[in-house]
C-alpha cells in the first residue's frame, strides 16, 4: 500500500476522534489526537488502563514542543539533540492538550519522532498524536506487528499497512526528566 494512502486514512480517523494502530520509531503504538479528550479516553478503555497512568505524545519537530509546553527547559533540548536512541522527555506546564492526557502535576511526556512515516503523519495532521504501546495494560509490549493481540487490533478504527511485515524487534524509548536542574534518566 502506498504510504500516502495510509497517511490519508490515519488523518481521516484521527480527525473523527478514532484510534489508529501505527508503527513509530520505537514500537507499534495506539494513537489518537492528543488534543481530543474523548479519543484519549478510548485508549484508556481499550488498554484497560487506569486513567492516571501517563501516555506519551509524539511531535514531528523540536519547535512543536513550544506549542504544548510553557517554557521548556533548554537543557532537555540540548540533551535530546545528542541522544543516540529515541528519547522521551517529561516536561512540566503542559498546555493545549486533552486534560485527561496531562498528569496531575501538569507534566506531559513528549518524544520528537525520527521515523519518516510518523513525521509525515504528524506534520500533515497538524497536531501531536498519542503513542502508547499496543498492548493491554500489564501485558508485555509487542516487539513487532505480529505480536499485537487481536483484542487491540479489533479495538482500533484504522490499522496502518506500512511496516506490518517488519520482523526486527523494537524497544520503547528512553525517558528523561529535569530534577533540581539536572537531567535524570528514568528508563
């Protein structure tokens, strides 16, 4: 399938408040419009996940962080520019996102994607996309498309065709945050 067709179907699904199953620069993820609280709630229900558990949002470019975070710390940007593997950063003072996506302390986890398909999707959609592992909460994350359960596949509104046949194993991103003026690696 032409990636362009996948992008168009994803955007149509995201705009209607639906869920997508898509490959990222790390693992396959369940995604939705990160500004749509009803769509975010659908992910919590599908994953059977407590709604106070954090989920990551993906943006296409470093400049996008300023749209969704008040005063992002420059040290995080510097760290991310030299990170060798996909890295998610926890930022304080989230803004412009679905309320049920932002943690009680006002934080949000954001990753700038490296994957060309994801970058194109996010840029064309014009908003950040939620990315959470494509598994039921408490189960291990699938390392490729074939390991995703039928329950997850049947619970989303669109499944991306791109990279379904990839067999290489994937891993989640590293996670960092600022604490007392220093970068702390969480995972």
